């Protein structure tokens, strides 16, 4: 399975961006798909996840209320709508996927995901 992420860019604080992640196969649509982010020199961290194309969604505390994850099963695509962006949201964002139903406690763990996209840079700066 290949994941293609897109939608990153430069935005001012308070602005919005929408990231997309399209999978090459439908097998992951019934599983768990997530977004992680990484700042140079720091650990990659969990941002958000969606299970079974919307059965449940999960967010890191740092983005709750500002970011929304959603999916379009017909397009094998997961979106991350990011609003009220802050400079601390600056990072490379990676999408991830697995055909498995990941239990809630394991959703933030990178090891729970089998496939990863190439990353897209998000820069929040005035």
C-alpha cells in the first residue's frame, strides 16, 4: 500500500490548511488511518486518527478543537482540516495507515501502523 500526502504549505498564525492522504488500495479503508508530525530533532508525535472511515476519531490534546480528521471512502482519502494554526504546529506531517482496527490505547503508537506516506511540510509563520 502506498500513501500519498499533500496539502502542506506556508500559512500565517490563525490560518487554515487541509492535508490529504490518498491510499493506493482500499484495504486500509476499513482499518485505522492517522496523522503524525515531526519537528527536526524531536520525536514524531501523534496528531489524529480515524477508524473504519469514521466509526471513531481520536486527537492529541494539543490539536483537539482545532483539527478535524475525516475520510472519503470512495477516494481512499483521509483529510486533516487544520484551523486556528499556531507556530508550534510547524512540522512535517506524515500520514499512516493499517488495515487493522487498532485499539484506542494503541492509536498514538507509531508501531500500530503498517504504511507511511512521504510527509508534507506545514509552516505556520507571519
